[in-house]
C-alpha cells in the first residue's frame, strides 16, 4: 500500500510548512492499491446545504389550535366561514352565494412543514500537469484509483458489491483544517477526464505504460452516504467536531487506521 501525492512538491510543503491540501482515503477494507491520495485544493470549493420543506393547510383545526395557544378565540365568523366551505364542497351554488354575501372564507392556516434534509453533493476539478516521469506515473495511478473504486465489484450469480466509500478531508499539514467543510463518507458518483485540453502533446514513451499525456483534467463528483444532522458536524460550540467515528458508514467495514489524522508520509510510486 502507498500514499499517492501530486505534485511531488506537495510532500515537502505539507511536512515543512503545514500546507493546506485535500486528502482522499478509502473508508472500506479490501482496497490495497493505496491508502490515501493527497492533492492541492482546487479553486472554487463549494458546500451546498439544503433542507426540504413543504406546506400543510390546517383549516379550522389550525384556528382552534391557534386560539388554544393564545392566538385569539374561534368566533361566529369562523363558524360561518367553515359552514359555508362545507356546503361549497358539495357543489352548492347557494353556499357560493352565501360566501359572497358574507365576505367570509375559511383561513386555511397554511403552515410550513419540515420534511427532511437534502443529501449533500461535492465536486472537485483538478488539473494534473506532470513534470517528470515519476509524476506521470502518479497522475496515472490517481486517475485509475478513483475510476476503479467508483464501480461496484461483480460477486457472480447476479450480485454486485457496493463500491467503497471515500473519506474526504481538508488538511493543514497533518491536522484537519476546520476552516474548510467537514464531509462525512461519500460515494464517487461521477468522474470526467479530459486529456491534453490545451494541446496534443505527450511525454516520451517510457517503454512500460506508453506515452503519458502532458495534462489531465480530472473532475470528480461525490455524494454523502446519507442525509446528515447537526450532530454529524457540531458539538456544543460552532467548530466542527473531532474525529470521524460517526462519518456515516452504511455498508461494509471501515479500517481501523482511518481515525488517524496525522499522516504526513506522502511518498509516490515511481519516485527515486
């Protein structure tokens, strides 16, 4: 197992300067190719939190409830309006005429209802421009690690195993950067790759994998495994909570090593 870092210069900046970066790790056992991927934080990170609200008409029951809670009395006008509404429901033209004459309708007492939490999604766009043979191999490994583990595994007999989940951490050196969003475990739901977006150039053929493109644009879309509550983000104060013990596993196992936030050994495959 190894830790993949791009570019090479990020390793020293993380270790020596506590440089901000982003870490991706598997939140499931059985993925031996890598333990973590470290990349520069791309520009324009967004966090969209949303709730789902609806509405309900409480009608005369709302009027009674409002009166009981100190909002006034249910008077004769309310009774007249409710009675007229009941007759109108039966298609009575007399009731419609009575409503016009009285000038009264039932207050629908429309209330906002909380219906749930939207599941959050995150998107990251990286531009990988290798400057050496070692970086070309690392960029290739990073691209294929994401692609391989966004797919399910075929278990045979018509069964598929869930893809592994990804744990995304914004880091400052070896510590969690609490100025940036806290994300619970996610699935990689989409991946778009564009090779040589600004020119059609390749590095020299290495005789093993072939000729690496000089630039790789990598766009990754993630979705959290479930809807969250405030308890997934905050404790008594306004800072993000410590640790990832409640980071949202719904299937599979999580490795014991994922609770450590102090990993700074960010060596690459293919480097001297």
